[in-house]
C-alpha cells in the first residue's frame, strides 16, 4: 500500500460517484457521453437482471458456433469473435512496423489459451501440474453451468485442454518472448497463404476491411499449428473449443455462478486473491475500460477544468525550455550531438490530462437491458 495506490483507489471512488449520478437519469441524449457511460454502468450494476438472464445473453453466439458445418463457417465465426475482441485462435492487431515506426501494419498474434502461457500446459513442475488439474475442473464446471451434464462437461474440458495444449506447444516460451527478434517476421500478404494455406486470408482481410499489405507474423510456428488444426481437427472439436472461449470471455458479464467460478480459478487460484472486488468497483473499471473517453469527459468536467490543464501545459512548456537550455550548455556534448538532441526534443508532444479532441462514439448502442450486449457493442467499437 503506497500513496500512488491510495490515490488510485480514491480516484475510483470519484469515478463511482460520477457514474452513480449519471445512471440515476435515464433520459440523457442518445449517444451522448452521459448516456453511454451512465447506461453501461447501470446495466452492469443491475445484478438482479444479470442473474435473471443467466447465460441467455451469449446463447445466440453459442448457437452460431453450434451451427457451423464447414471450414468457411468456421472462418466466419473466427472473424465474428475477433470483431468483439475474442482473439481465438489467433488475433490481428494494428501496431507500428518494427522497421519503420511511421507505418502501422497488421500484426498476426497468437491467442486462444485459457491459461497464462505455455508453461502451464507443458512444464512438469508441481505448481503447473496442479494448475492443469484445476483448469480441467474449472472448464468442466463452466460447461456444467452452461447446461452440460457432468460427464459431457468433463469430456468437453478434456477436448479444450488437448486443443490448447497443441497451441501451447507451438508457442514461444517466456524466455524467447523477451527477444524482440523472435517476434519480428515481416511477411508479404501473398505469403500468408503459403504459411497457412488452409485459412482464406483474403476473405478474412476483406471482411475486416483491412488492406492486403505486408504484415508481421509474431510467431510463424504458432500460425502453422493453427493451419494444421484447420485442416485436421473435426468441426465438433472446434465447436467445443470456441464455446469454451466464449464462456471464458463472457464470464464476468454473466450471472453470479459464472462470475464466482471464474474468480475461483483466475482470481483465487492463479493470483491468490482472497476476496472479489465489490460490484461497483468492477463496474466502474469495466466502464472505464470500454468507454474510457465518454467517462473521461464527465470526470474532467468535475476534477480537471480547462484552467488546470492550462497550468500544467505551461509547466511542461517551461520544463522543455529548461531542457533546451541544459542541452545547449553542456560542455561534454559535441555540436552535432547537441543538434540531434534538440531535434529530438522538438518532437516532444505533450499530452496533458485529456485529449484536445475527444473520441467519437457514433454508432455505439448502449442500453440497460443486457450488460453482455453492452460489452459486445463497446468491444466492437474498440476493435474497429
């Protein structure tokens, strides 16, 4: 416990007060920051409604997975999951080109593991062996909560674990992940099909409205394993695996039994947490995570007015001027090096408190009838 942590906790209480005030009113202008943040928080805080709905909010997605028959159906479902932020069995992220920071390209990332990393699936250490046993129990319990009989849930958990273990075997370990060169594999778009011929990359990128430009494949071995799964793994096993991924991603937005089971494994067992955060704090954090700038607009109105931002901008401006004076006065630095240092200093772009132009949440539909639907709506906007 320290001052910085204390200030963060106090700040969350300020956020709670703002959201509680916003959520008391239900006739804000549709699409306004007040309506989006207030309704999202209200839907999350309506525990009685969430519990009454059970797993009904995710049933349409589970039904879609259950209706898959072909690899084309599977690819369509993978894209749909990516659209709502569920990156399985891989993900696509927009990041800077590792060789030219002025360019942003697509990065093909590994994904789809329910435990933290490959060690949990493969290492013989006692704690990892215990984790695997606990994970199988956890996955089976989640399937039971979703309506499966105990024997079927156990079998489904084994299918999920076997699938994820194969992905883990093709993943980099934590030591390799520390080496940036291990994740630097710039690839021509046309060569993606050579790397993973059983996935229609062109159709995926077209549906995602992404250009057919160069990409960075972080882990080619992992992508090759996904390709093997696409070719060899029967659709029913894919369905089981994807159902689990949906339940795992949605757990905290579903009814209390799902929330408690999710916390028992991911909170208590994996991290040692002994107590779940109060619901108001979880809902405040979720609102901040999904609709940060809608909530932020209301926060700065109350706690960081324009005059406070102006004072901070002046302070940073003076610090930069002092740095310029310091560089120019250094007797150990050559003239050429000083020139480069001053050029670098001139690129500094101060960002104080909040942006000069707020994000536009146009097209995001948030209501009070389903916390999961709100999460999907906000996630889809954030992915886009």
